[in-house]
C-alpha cells in the first residue's frame, strides 16, 4: 500500500532505497515513452497532472477542473489521460447506470496501477498510522489486485463504480455472467448496509463489503 509492487522495489530491503527507486521511476523513465513518442514537450505538465490525480485518488474527476488548474483545455487533458491509460500508469473507472436520473455517469475515477508511484508523486511514504489517505490507498490496492485476478483467471467483466447525486455509492461494480455484483471497500471492519437505491433498483444484484479480514478471497481466492 505504501511502496507498491514494482519487482525491483519489492526486493529492495531498505525503505529509504525503496523510496529512491520510486522517485527515479516516477521522475525518469515512467514518462519517457510519452515524451518521446507523443511529442509532449513538458514533462512538468504531465507530472503536475498526475500529482493532481494522486491527490484525488478514489474521487470523481472533472476534466474541466483539471484543465483550469493547469491552464490547458479539456481536450488536452483528455489526451494526456488517454496516454497515461495506454502507458499503464492510470486505470479509468466509469460510473454504472441504467439511465436513472439519480445516478452519476459522466465523471470518472482514476486509479494508479502502482501505489508506490502514486505516493512518490505526492512525496509521502509515511507509515499507515501517520496517514490520512489510508482509505484511498486501500481502495487503489484492491482495484489493481482485482484487475490482476480478472486477467489471470480469465474473468470477463465490465467494471464500474456506482454513485447517486444523493451520495449513495458503491466503490466497485462488476457486470459479468449476466449478473451484477457490488463491492464496498473498507480498511476497517465497519458495518455497512447495502445502499437503499441500489437494492431497490437492482434487486438481484449482489453486495459485499471487502475489508482486511476477507480481502484475500476478493483478490486471489475462489469466492466471487
């Protein structure tokens, strides 16, 4: 959750060296292909955009707001985000809906394929006990590990988040095998009820809370 899963980082013993490697990855060759192949002149602009997304981890992203803060137009923001996705730096998660007016679908969430890269961008390798973003890191970790499981196990699924304008939400939704499955991510073992509107709208859909006690079933186990 702090240093990510790059092989070289995982096999490095000292935490200070892990941080140094991640800073090198982030500032060096992570953006090299984009700069060379896509004729993007400013690496600083790309890093600034990634840093803004790192600070909004797990939240809905407005391309217009990002463009305004960076001084670029929405089309340029969208192009850079597309490059980040193609370079496997970011994963884009869109909102699920069956065209209900109460559901949010136009905004996206962006997750980093590696938590360590995300933390390097914001220069924060503090322990979990000293952080205010543990929930976001946990969510990002579970999203990426679930994607790995889908790939390794050949699980064909459409992935979404679900949220209403009234604030009801589910972190992760899978549409697969003719069924709909909702998962709420909680670092602590909190009691969480199925959102009322989710239950009313998708009566046959599943709902499960994923926490530290049961997450292995979600990321590597056989259970759905």
